[in-house]
C-alpha cells in the first residue's frame, strides 16, 4: 500500500517550484503507474497469445516465412 505525502497535494502555490513537492509527486506517479502495470499482468491475459494460432496458422506461417526469400527476387 502506498503512503501518500499530502504536503505537495495540499500545496496552494499555483506555480510551485518546491523540489521536494516535485520529487514527491513524481514518486507517487511512478508508484501508481508501476502498481497498475504489475496488477494488469495478473488480471489481463497475455495479448501475445492468439486463440487458435498454433492449431491453424503456425505451420502455414512458418512455411510462408521460409518461402519468402525466394519470392523477393
């Protein structure tokens, strides 16, 4: 669980240039992005896996790839 640093979130300076605030916001952003990315690996299927590929396409694709150098003359 991420612990939020509320100080930069509550800052009321419109053009805040406080490096601590910037670093804290960057750290929160990266933590959120990394957590979302990590969780999506467990919740979403591998998009590189195409249903039926091995059964119907893999062999024909391999044959086409092998023949390609001869067609590109």
